[in-house]
């Protein structure tokens, strides 16, 4: 049986909230901090059986922690809660473990790793894939950058909410891997959207089309999980376009820095921008199909 650790969780959004629940249910004493009070209150109301400690700042959350996990919004948010005057690194003890699940730039991940090294803190950049469903079910895939010993130190806690933990390389490599992941998703969802519109224009039975194409080379997570909801014009769930555009922006910036052209990612990013202009920024990425009007419809 894995020994319990004092864990601090910073960020209780659609991914961080379920992760915190899995950690507490695995028997690890848990301290929570959220910059959004309503999220903290909502989490406690939803899980009254889970005794947790509430902190007033990231520094307070980290003070007695063996391991701190962050899952916030972007580079600036992460820098504030980790490196700021009341940040995690102002109090996290030597030998402590820091894991970041935010999707951010590889640059900030490497900067934090350097700061962690100077503080003798184990540091892992570990963006996730598996969507909100994976967070709820504890079946996330974590793509981890950092030293092997840091990842192994964090593994016993990370296993509480993931089904696959992959060490992809040195500090920042996890973020670069996540960028590749998001480009794959962007291309796949665009392909599914176009296929759906073609099938609709040809007046095909969409259930039969799905049955025919979902068992061969066209099969994908996006096809399996978004074909039917796209056909129903249902998008109020899942991974928001606003967040996907943030992620694709990171990927496109990284590509430029590496001297790469990423034309598919750039095109799909522009299609997502059009959906934002239509008021769909908070809708699931599958709302991309709205950018492809049905034949005979506006």
C-alpha cells in the first residue's frame, strides 16, 4: 500500500476539482487553494464527506505539503501561484515535489524547473489528455517532462487519477508533447466535422455512416465521442473552444520558434476563432461543425 503524503492542490476547475477528489479518496491528506471562492465552496458542498484543509494562499497551501499540484489557466496564472511573493516556491520544503498539470508554454515550464532545482525541489511538468470525462473517472494520461527521479517521486499520487503516466523527456518536454496532442485533436475534429456535413448533404443515415466508418482507418476518439453530439447540434459540454485556442496558440508559437510551418493547426485555429465570433467560445471544440453550414442552411 502506498504511504500517504500531504498534498496541496491549487486550482479547482473542471480538471483540478476531480483530481482533488481522487487524491483525497486515495487517503492523502489534502489542502486546497483556489483563487475563485465559488469553486472552493462548490467543491466542499459536493464532497462534504472528504475532510480537507483550506488555505488562504498558495504559500500557505504549500507550507506543510510533501507535494504540490497546480492546475490553473495560463503562463501568467502559473507564474503568480508558483513564483510570486505568496507562491508555492516561497514555502515548499527542500525535497518536496511540485507537479504542474496546466497547459502552458515550454518556456515557463523550463523556468520553473530551474527555480525548483535551485530550491532542491522535484519538479514535473505534466499536462494531461483525456478530457473532463477522464478527470472525473480518474483515467487521465499524463505526459511528463522532468528528471526521472522527480516523476517517480510523484507517481504514487498521480496514479490516483491517471491510467497512463509517460516520461517524454526533460523539463518542458511534457508541454511540447501536449502541443503535438492538441494539433492532432484539431485536425481530427475538423475531419469529423467535414465528414458529418458531407453525409448530411448526401442524405445518408448518420447512424449507419458511423457504424460503417468507425471500425476502420477513420476511427478516432473524436469520431467515437463527438459524431452523434455534433449531429444533434449539442455542444454545451467538454473542452471549450476558448481553451483550445489558447493551446493552439502555444503550439503555433512553439512551431515558429522551431522554424516549423503548422498549416493545419493554423487553419483550424482560425475556424475556432470564427466560432468565437459567433458566440461559441465556451462550447466544446466539436462546435467547429457550426463553421461548416449545412447545404441549404445559413
